[in-house]
C-alpha cells in the first residue's frame, strides 16, 4: 500500500474525492462500459464523500459499510488488469470487456484510495481509529493482532505474528473505552503470557484499547492450512539452503513485502531492534488447490516483547542501524547467500568476530562488485545502495516523520514500481504459487476450516482406463478421452523427485514467453483474441464464465452447461491457463467417457458449426477412434480449406494401437497430431504411440503430470496426463501466435497472416520452438523461440517482441 504525504483533513478529502470523480468522469466520456456499473460506482463515491464529511466531525462514521463495499469492488477490479470479466452486475458486465483506458484509470483509482488511506492514518495519529483500515489482503482492522504460534525460549517469549498490520502495530492505539467485538474478555499481562504459551492449537486474537487494556476475542480455528507439526523456516535457511527455489520475481516480491512492513512498523514495539534474516520466518501452509509450501509474500515476524532495545553504538558509521540491517537483508535475498560468507579477514576483528561496521563494509564492497559485473538487477541494486549508503537518510536524523516518508518514497515505492513494471502485476494483489520445499518428513496435522486430505497427489483426473470398451456395436472402436490410464509411480509430493521436474517448472519458463507474446495492455483495443473451439464432454456451469459460447450437440436443449466427466471442463481451464485472453467455444459431443454410435457424426456436425457459425481459428479434438469416419474427415477437409487449424490427440495406449483417427491425418498435413512430453521436455511418456516415419513433424508438448488448480471444482489441483492435454496446450500456444500476428505492432507480419493459419505455416513456427528432438519427436518448448539472451524475467518486452516478430517472419518465409 503506497500512501501520500500528510495533509490536513480538508485537503485530503478534497484531493481524494477529486481524483476518484475525475476518473469516473473520464470513464464515462466515450465509454463502452455499462452505464449501470458506472452509476453504482458513482453512488458509492457519493457515500465516500458523505463519510469524509462526517469523519471530520464525528467519532464514528455512519457509512463505513458502504465505503468498505466500494473498496471491495475496487480490489476486485485491481485483480484483473488485462481483461475485466468479473460479473459485478451479471446482466450488464458479462456482455462487456474492460475499457481500453482501464489500466490508466486503475492508477487513478489506486491513487485516490491511497489518499483515503492516508486520511485514515492522519486520523489515527490524532487518536482516532476508523474501521476503514485496510484495502490490501485483509479487511480486518489493524488494531487486531493475530498470534498464530508461540514457543517459550528461556526467560524470553518469542512470538510469531502474521504481518497483517497497517500503519504500525502497537498494542495501545485505540482510545475506545469498550472492545468492538462482543463477548471479548479482558486479560491481564499475566493471563496474556499464559494464553500464548499454552498449546491450545487455535488462533488467538487480541484487541488493544487506548487506555492500555487488552481484550481477547473468542478463540477461532486456524483460517489457513498451517502444518502445525512442521517447524517454520527462517529467511536465513530459505536464502542459504533453498535460494535456487527463488526466481527473480519472487526475490523482488519478498523484498517489497519486507520493505513495506519495515516502513509500516518502523518505530513501533515490533521493531525495537534491527530485523535480520533470522527474525523473518515462513510457515508451511496447504491452501485450496495448491500444494503445501511457503508463501514468500506472507512472512512472519519472530519478536521479543521484553522491553529491551539495542543501545546506540557510537562506533557505527551508519546512523540508522535498522535501515542498514534492511539493506543487508535485501542484499542477501538478491545474492542468495548470507553476508557472513562474504567476509574477508580484513573485514573482521583480529579474533575473527565482526565489528560494528563489518556488514556495512562487506555489503558496500560486494554490491559494487556485482554492479560492475552486471550481475545484480539494477532497480533492486539502487534500493540496496540507498539502504547501505551512510548519507542517504542522514538529513532525517532528528525527524521521525520525515524519515518514515523517505523510507516509503526511496525504498517501498521503488520496489513496488519495479515489480509492477517488470511483471505487470501489482505486488499488493499478486496471487503467487507457494515455494515447494522438501516434503515434511514428520507426521503432520492439517488445521483448516476445510476438509483435511491425505492424498498428496491431489485430485487427479482419470477419464478413461485401459479397460475401456473397444468393441462398438457399429464397428467404431473408440479412444474416448485421451487422458493417461495410470498414475505415474514416480510422482512424489513436491516439484522434484528422483530428478524429475514438475509442471510448475515448465510453467515458470512458459510465463517468460507468455509475458512477451501477450498483447500490451495499453493496446488491447487493437488485439483480436483467437477463437478456440473445444469438442469434448462439455463444461460445468462453474466455469461457464470462461467461455464465449456453448452448444450441446447431444441434447435437445443444447444450451445447458454440463460435463459428466470433468474432461471438457479441465480443457477449458487448461487453455485459459496458457492463453488467458482466448475466446473459448465449447461443443459437447461426448456424454460420458465412451463414445456412442453417432459420436463421430456429432463431431463432424460440430466441426462444421465451429467453422461456419463460430468462425473458429482453432478446433481441438481431444479424442479419437480406431476406425476412420468419412463425414468427420470431410468436415476436417472443409475446415483446413477455410484455414482453421485443428489439433487432435495421438492416443494414450503406446503401441498397443495405432495413432487414432483423426489425428493420423497429420501425415497429409490436414491437422496437428500432438504427442506428450514431460515437464523436462522429454518425450518418454509410456502412453505415447511411436511417431510416424512418414510425417514431416511429430510435435510433442507438455502432457504428463500437468498440475492444474481449479478452485471452483476442488480444493486440490487436478493432475492431468495424456495426449489430449498436449493437444489443448498446443492449441492455446497456436492461438497466442495467431493473436500476435494480428496485432498492429506486428504489422510486418501482415503479409504472412494467411500462411500462419495453415498447418505448414504454424508448423514452421512450432519448429522454431522445438529445437530439441527426443526419440523421434519434435519437443516444443515455447520460450525457446526467443533468443537465448532474452529468456529471462526482466527482459525488455519491446526488444523481445521484435525478436519474436523477426523469428516468425523468417520461419514463415522458409516454409
């Protein structure tokens, strides 16, 4: 949360409301957005105005609920910076996409909300704490402190506290004479110590009143899936032992969270002494649809409430030891090593112990060396340098408020902008995946509001099995839905087992490519998403919002969303994971996991519908048959002539059967037959049939053990395996390429627009991605189409898109 300089109440109210109203006015001018939404938003802003007027003269605002509702709407909007498809009002918003100028408007909204938060902080300083406390992560008032786990350590009490505090976490901020929560119990200091040292396995919540009294709210069950029998891991251990798990984006995000919390708690009881990497901890959590791990953007603080403060050391050259300690921590995060390992004999005393300026000397030297060798991310290095520089904050030695403001401007805001600019995500709202460390070895207890599961593999989707019915009365032996028939015995809890990579590693590399190829946010109006049609088992209503159109070719009532197997539903979710802005159309042609007598004919009908009515760019057929079908082949021929790309699954039965129909048509360049690879880009999946020696290309892409979270369906991620999922991933990648070629910034590709819509043209581009051949398969790694020097998270997007454009042009010219 970035705040603004202090103003008096009238100035803040005027400035905050002016920014919000100006933004709404800009949205209304020439707006394509639904009027109902803007009208409702305007009404909420009127409530903000009323609230501000009352807050200046009253102790308790009357319109807090309406203000919080507005903030909830804005928070929801902030989570969708690229495409706004959240249905605030279903009748209106579901028919519209976000305005072209939303990205600019979002900045103004954020600025206005920052003003409101600053106003709240100003009132807080005047001994008034309102309920408008937080628009980041938590909507709980900041006066509530949550103690999640404690342990006595000798005579001193260590407490791990979740960083959910805003504007300073003191135990006596609120001058109210009574607690806000009913049934709260007053506790003495002695009772407080007894409570947090007892092992009750519950969540303790305390409310501190302005007169110093402490009230305990009713005990609660843990709100997250903390693994209570596992020790927390310190930042020291994370950096020094598991540094390879932290990519650059996670390092910057973690640094931002620490810097923000440092700024918020500076001068409070939570920071009597400098923070080090041993004071910051992470707890293992198991959240819905995600594997157990630690969340680097939600650290815990281990602190001691013993009243002791480190005395000033006159020998220290740096006048702000806490800022120096922060800079040291950030340097260690960036380097992935502890600063103590970088000390030279000349950096310490004769007896080998560090002196008052050891960390300053070592940090300054190492940072300069890394910058000279271009081995340190420049914006991040600037922040570290400011923390280490003894002159950066010296002017604020006697100005606490000026110092806090300088910390915000020179450290917090810089890291916020760094993350936002490089990864196009707001670090305050980025929902990241956990860092998966070595699996816990001890027996574990999961404390959660949800159901505890002992299945470490998650909710694995198995649609067909090796006992599928191959004898159809009409002579159409079928391969129903081509997902894997067995669970890989090598799959272990965590991303790596016996040297095997997980799909998370594949997606981390893919996200580099995705950031480059997706259309610039500010230019979305000129970008036309590709239309991808999935012919499968349908889609469940929970994911219907991800689709553009739906038709049931089996049922008389052809518009009821349904999916009896979840296979088609997972297809929709997987394609959206790869290609977020895709326009997805779903045709239901399978009722269950096995084909019926007329399934092939229904697929032919659906293929014609996709070509003529839906104007498809791409059709995915994640199923196949043993025997050919004339109607379906004719429909495929018509689609090819209309320059519609078709992706079909090869088969999942190894060499027990031949490549299925229609996928086998790939030898005559009528469509793409997709084989599967592992996350390590190896085509050693047992269910792959052998590649055809008569085909020019035998393309394979990720299709084994694909981990796909679908929170709407399950608290555990689905584990998908099979060539059908490879067909979906390949189709999504092809859709991205088609959109890139159509984009106005790729104008040099206009002459190639028709060629890219053919099997030959797209194969040429895929070949640029498939630089590795394994067992006769051309294994696709999308990011490898970029020059090697551009395959990193901080790549300049303009330069990388130009590199991609040139590569595509050369590929198409050669085919």
